């Protein structure tokens, strides 16, 4: 773990229509507990407003942001366009991901996360980016052995887990000197639990938690807040990547007094 205060990176739901009102409401509500906002890119395979544009909006509201860019929807030219736009907007931190399965269409097939990181590392020698401060490039990690090339990332986001023990085992087996953020997601319903289990490899969602959420819609919020505090108190991570889903108001209200 690096020598920084524990950070909460809150993921916000990007708009699927040209209207930023809901984004602004999320930012305003979660700013009570968030140190940084992560802006997804074409979330779960649906077209959304550009993550770079929304990250710029976060900055305009006084917050710090990380813009997610996925390899699925880009060729190299499109990726360079996004980097130029980001430089113009003052957005300088990115999480590069492979990309969820698209709702329609297919992949461009040209880019990978590794290629995106390599491209960013070469920008200081590119005249088009002269005078621009270096971008920070992060990558996502599953609860498996970390590939050597991902160790060159500036920070890592570890996949969502409901087990502190699993996270600690991964952390011990994969020592790195960059900030590492553990994924934490509010379990909103029993159906949500089934979707997560189908979508995320190696995830272990406790049956007891699923039963509690089925009986009480706020049980997932309570469990998430307790999980965040347990991760913080372990001292093994630099922060969490918090995915509040539709419960962002409840998460902010419950987490704020716990962090005070």
C-alpha cells in the first residue's frame, strides 16, 4: 500500500441521453463521501455520453475524476481523438478496460488495454501533446495472478468482491507499488445478485447477504458500508472503487457519518 489517505472512488451512472442533470445530482449527492468520481464508458454495452465529457463536468463542479475508456469501441485513431479531447478539457486520469459485451454490434478488434497503456506512455515524445502533463493510466485486475504488463499501470482497480478474505489473499499474492482500489458494489436485489454471479468470474456472493437483500432493500447498502470500513481497517488497500448503482442517495447518507 502506498503512503496516501484511504480514498473512495465513486462510480457514477453515465447518461444514455444528452442530459447531464442526473449526473450532476449524483456528483452533488456523492461528493459528501467521494474523493474521486469514476465515469464509465458506454456502460454495460449501451451508448452513453462520452466519459471524457462527463469527467470534464465533474471538474467543473469542483470534483476529481477518472475517465474510463474501453478498448472494445475504439481503433487507434479514435483513441487518439479521445486523448486529444481529454487534454483540451484538462482530464488527465484514465481507467483502461477491455469493455463489456456490447448490446448491439461488435468490437473494433484493433485495441487492447495493453496497447492503450503503451500509447499513453509514448505521448511525451509526440509533438501533438507537447506541453501536456503526462496522463495517468490505470487498469482493472481480476482476483487472479496479475499479468506482468499490468504492473506498469499507474493504479489498479480490483474486481468487485464481497469477501475481504479473498481480497487480502489476492493482495498478498500480488504485491505492487502503485495504488490499488478494491471493488465494492451495492447488492440491490436478489435478481442483481444472479446477474453479477453470471457476469463476473470467481465472484462469491454470500447466500446470507442475498437473503437479507431479498427481505430488505437497504440491506445491501448497510453491507457495503461495513465492507468499505473493513477494507479500510485492513490497511491492505489504498481505497475502494464503490459502485452504488441506484442506491447512491442511501449510500451517501449511511456512509457519511461512518467516515466522519
